[in-house]
């Protein structure tokens, strides 16, 4: 883990970029996971870090996972939806995380499949051996629900301990109970489908699975360079051709039972070798780590845990800003 490198790059949209790309400020915000108060503190600290003028025209990329674990998902999404009108000179990008995709699947906000249909029962088979242990949702509307929606809205059975995180599951394997409660309904209740406002469903539906930006300025010890930035929630599979995976992400193919670029772990941790030959940086959240190595940036210091801070990175300076900064 680190916050700066030596000879490598140091650490939904509105308005167009400034005419001189070298003057731009680009901010990438890590996973929020339902912590509204942390988000407000981080937003204040970001403005203080870059100054009002640069902040007003910044490109702000949110790296996904807005819901679950924390208590205030509804307030978090309200805040994000209001940003384009509150900061009309900024550009805002809202990436889709694995938690957001599952939330969207449960409330009927997934983009349609490539064939135009909205039936996803054929996505269940790959995870079928886990259905009983994970306690998949079997209530109203489940029969054609995407597998990740059923897992998200389910109720974990006897073993409620998350051995990977060392925590107790909150309702489902996605820790979705606080999201239900933020909309005023009990966990696993189909009433959530009606309780979530249409504007929140549209927000979930419109989330992008990948974002690409050229000419992003980066400070290095050898001076300023301009890079191509690729932002995706978890990363890019290092064993797959980048161009093919980017096409899948751009198309938001919801017929897939899972998308490794949104939920993978070690298989998406490193930057693919073919990108090492290019001036490209890869930025993600998801992993519950703050990790900067070469041109790979993983910005998710909290992992949705209450006692850890939400972090963001500012380019070109590579400065790390946290909600806990004073």
C-alpha cells in the first residue's frame, strides 16, 4: 500500500471538459456504502484540498457501491442525484458496483438484456449450489429476477458470520438490510420495490460499468504526463483481452450471471499487461484497500466498515483525501 510512486504516475456526466486538459482536476471517490455523513465530510475536504475554482470545474468519478452496510443509502443517492444541479460546471460519472447492480436487480431497475427481455432466471444456475446457504429471496417477483437480486434480497441462514471480513452479515450476503431500512421497509420485503423512488431507480439503471477519459494529467517525479484513464469498479481481468472486456462493459450486458470487472478479486487486482505498454492508469474501488502501485490505483480504504474512512484521490497531484482528515 502506498500513496505515491517515484518513476510511475503518482497518485453520468454534465458539461464539457476545459479547453486545456492540463488545467483539469480529476477526482476519483471510493466506495461510499451508505455512509452519508462520511460522504459530506469527504466532499468538504475535497473542496478544501483543491480550492473552490478547481473544484467547481472538476471531473468527479464515483467508483461505485453507494448502498449497503451503512445506514443512509437513501440519503447518499439523494445527494448524488442532486450534484449536477448543485455543481453545474462539474462533470460527474457514477460507476456501477456489484452492490449497485444487485440493488438494481431487486427493484427492477436493471437495463434490459441485449435481446430486449427482462427475464433473468437463466442466471441462477451458476450459483444454485449456494441458494440454501445464502437464503435467496423467494418472495413476490422472484421468478424472473436476476440471481444477484435474489442473493441481495435474501436472508442468510444459520451461519451469519462473514469469515472473509470478520463481521456478521447484515441480512443478506450483500449486507443489504440497512438499505431496506433506509427506505423504511423491513429487510427482504418486496415493499422495497415500491418504496424506492423512480428517480433512484433511474439513477441505478443509468450507472455506467466503465468510464474512459483521455489526456488526464498526472504529476510524476519526472514531470507532468498525460494518461488515458480507465475507471471500473473492481478492475480488468488480466487474462482477458482488454478491448473485448471493455466492449462488454460498455454494453452493460445484464444477461451475464456475474461480471468479474464489478465483483472479482485477485483476478482483477493487477493492471493487464497490455496496458503496461501504454500510458494508461486503471482506477477502481471495491477491494477494501488503498493500494497504489505503478499505474494501478485501488481507492477503497473503508470497504464499507464503519470505523474506516472513505477515501478519494485527486489528479494530477495524486493526493489522497479522506473524510477523517481535519
